[in-house]
């Protein structure tokens, strides 16, 4: 028997995957171009939205908005043109795993990001760094369409372009000034060590699921 | 344009299959780097016609796949993991991008291609007696290599779940972080006496060699899988 509702949900879930993938790409493009007002707009306007990055955690849409639009700044803000001179932050995303919930209301995915930073050091010398990260992201389907709900960035390495990441493997490089996350990181950042093991679950594999449960994926 | 439920469902199933195959390749990457090879082997079809062609050797059937990943590699839960430089001080990361995924019209198989930009970090020791000295691990010499390649993969639907079926890794370049890839050294396959002989010598960059036209041939749309046309060994049977 023709079940239009089931087929519609199936099509919606496939379309939802594409929307989530586009959210990740938009994140990359807006981050690079310092269009942080639009970057914040990718997030769900919820109190349980979360952004866990390499220096701490930002909680709720307001915390996330404050980080992107105030701590980073938007290119339209007066004075940002001077700040942005000589700075380029590129994040490219690949190696996707993405699961849209059976009920079509949420999604969960992971990506590897190959990227690089360029900025002017305090001594006036331009610096270029290779920057690789991994991302665990949960998405939610809202009245405004699909949005990023929770995001966790895991480090791989950040190293000067001329220096292998094993020389000084502590995550280095550019930091925006005056960062005030809502919470510190729950654990120290992993970084490569000669006698350590690569983490088993940063991130863990997103598995198929029907209805959202908080399994601490992010 | 679909005019009935079954045709529309089949179309949606094929779209979902693209995501499922993409997810499998993402899982391969994450599990491989995390050295969770027991879980990776579970993603393979339980068939005698599985094929795994790695730069160092060939493996056939699900038993061959298990040999490659469970014996020749190992798993992070193994007793020997602490002494394994691929895990202990190691980081082997292979990303997947520039995908082409073609799902057969019958929805039972898929053929795919990815480029793989990656890097490999491992610790090397001067071995006096052939053994790695665990207590001296921090005196090991870290090596960091850029390691790029290409993947050709055939997938198959098994009991309603998509699985790896046939895979070949084509090396592109592998060289020290500090070395230009035009100074590519020959792949040290002789160091890894594992797997059976490859059906063809792997291509590697050299200033007097031409980049291959069809290693692999990017997949194109197809109706039904024919091993004599789509099998991963076909290019070598005809050459």
C-alpha cells in the first residue's frame, strides 16, 4: 500500500543530510571570511546549544553568539579591517560520517578538517601554520530549518608550516585575544606524544539512531 | 518520473545508499587512525570474493581481510598494542575527499572513488636485537610523512546492510614532511613481507613516468554489477 507519509519522511531525511552538510560548509566559509554574524546564525537559538572548542566551552545560543560576534568580531564591525589584515583561516572538511535520525528531527556527524592559518606575529613577521582538526557535530531541525546544535572540535595538530608536528606537538598558533569561554575544557587537549596512543573516540563513530538521546557524542 | 510507490522507494533507497557508502568510508578512516581494526573488519562483506589490494600486497576473501587487519596490523586492544609503533606514538590519518559514488540501478552494489590526503607519524628505533625496547620508547625518533593516495572501492548490500566488498589503495606520494614529493622514494614494499603478490606494480612518482590514465578508472553509472566488467581486478586481467 502506498505510504506517502513514510516516503515523505525518507525524502526529508535525505534532504536533511544535504542541509547538514551545507551547514558545515557554510561554517567553513563564514569562519574564513570572518562573517561571524552569519556564522552565529547557523546555530539553533536554544539554551542547550553548545560549542566546545580548543580553549573552552560556550553554552547556549547567547554564549555562542557572544564568542563569534564579540570575541572574534564580524568583518563589518568598525576596526575589523585593520584586525583582519594578514590573517587567513582556512578550514576544509572531508571524511564525513553523517546519520540523520529515523524521526528526521536531529542528525549527528563527524568530519576531519584540513586547514591552515596565516597571521602576523607580534614581531611583525607573517606566520603560516598547518591546522588539522576533527569535528563532532549534532544538528536539529527547527522552525528556521536545519541548524547546528552542538559542536565539539578535537585537535589533530597545529604547527608552523616548516616544522613537523612532532617537533613541538602542543597545539600552537593563533588565538583570538580576550577569549572568555563559559566553561573551561573538561579534559586537557590531546596532542601527539612519542609514547602516547592516539585517542580511540575523538570523535566516536556516529551510529544510526531513530530518536535523539544525549549519548555525549559531542 | 516515478509513478508508483516501489519506483519512488527504490530511488530513495539508492540516495540513502550513497550516504551509507560515504559513512562506511568515513568509518574506515576514523577506525583506522584509532587502530580499532576489529571493528573495521566487521564492516566487510563475509564473502570469499572480497578483495583488498594494499601497496604492499594482496588479500583475498574475508579471511584475507582479517589477516591484513587483525594479524598484519592488530588492534588497540591487543596485548601487543603497547609495543606497536603504529599505535604507540603513531598517528596514521587518511582523509577521504573528491568522492564519486555510483549506486547500481538495482540498488545492490555501488562503486566509488576517493582521493586520500593523509599523513603518517610513527616512531623508529635503532634495533640492536630486533626488539623494540618499551622502556626506551621516549628515545625513539619520530617520523612524520605526508602520505597521499587514491581509493577504488566496490560495496555490496549484505542482509540489508551496506558492506565493503573490494578495495584498492593506490599510493600517490609518501615522503617526509621536510621533503618535496618530487623526491619521492620508492615505496618500501619489500619491508612488508605480507599479503600475496599484487596483480600489477604500483605506480609511484618519478620524473620520467607518466601519471596513469585509469588507476583507478572513475566509476560511471551502471545497472547491475558484472564481475567481468566492474570487478576490481578487471583492469589487470585485461592488461
